[in-house]
C-alpha cells in the first residue's frame, strides 16, 4: 500500500514528527487514548478501512495515553470487520480504564510510552511499504 492510500491517526508528537513528511498524518494532540479509538471508529463509519489493530503492542490501554492507528485514506464500503475490531477495542479499553485509570506519569515515563508507540508504527509502516 502506498503512502497516498493511508492515514496515520495519532496523538503522539514523536510519531507525527517522524512521519508527517512521508505519510499523511492526522495529529490529534489533545485526544486521549479512547478519543483516538472513537475518532477511528467514526472514520470507519465514513467508509475508511482499518489497517492496523487498535490494541497492538503489549501496553494496556489504561497504562499509556498514546495511540497511533493506520486507516485507509480512500473511502469504500463499510469495513464491518474493522468496525467490530474497533468497537471491541473500545470496550476493552473502557474495561481496563474502569478498573484502574491511567496514572499521572512523569514526563520521562510519558516519553517512554511515546517511544514505544513510535516503535510500533515504525515496524508497521515499514511492513506496509511506506518507508
């Protein structure tokens, strides 16, 4: 898939800084983890296809505030499988957050989470052929 066919949705400044010149990025600075999931869900309802799993990586949704997800740029038919995945991801994230809210991390720990999210995106973008 070429870079013109996908959108990278993120609230992570490190992801934005690294990829905004090579991949189309929607940077949602003030969005929280769940906000990103809702945004992606809404885009799928508009006809975009989910290209990366919303719960990728081993960090629990209540541990990190950062999330990056790739969807198709072009609209088509409803990606019903992608919609189910995002809806289930929202339910899972809510379950984790209801059990224990995201801690008030230090800037150093937050940056560690930014780096982990960036690393996940670097791997998937390379596999999708964007770089």
